[in-house]
């Protein structure tokens, strides 16, 4: 499959925007988690922490894909 650098750049740019959204969602979940913990809703706070861990893991994979696209 031939490399199409314009397509790779457009894809990397789109993934970058999605990654920014993912970071924003993580920050929002973190704030909600803090509030939940402070207000005695520990079980739900733990679920939110798990969601943040998933966002972090996926963000790393998205970032790696962006870097591969930008290098090609």
C-alpha cells in the first residue's frame, strides 16, 4: 500500500483533535471523581478511576499512531 502523505497528515491531524478531546474528557472525569470521593460515593468514584485508566491507555495508543503517521 503506497504512502499518501497528504492523507497521513489529515489522519494525524484528525487523531490529534480526538486525542485533545480524550484529554478533556479525562480531566472532566477526574473532577467528577474528586467530587464523588469527597461526597462519600466511593464505588462510583472507583468506576470513574477505571474509566480514566482506560482513557489514558487509549491515549497512549492514539499518540503512537499519530507519531507513526507523521513519520511516514
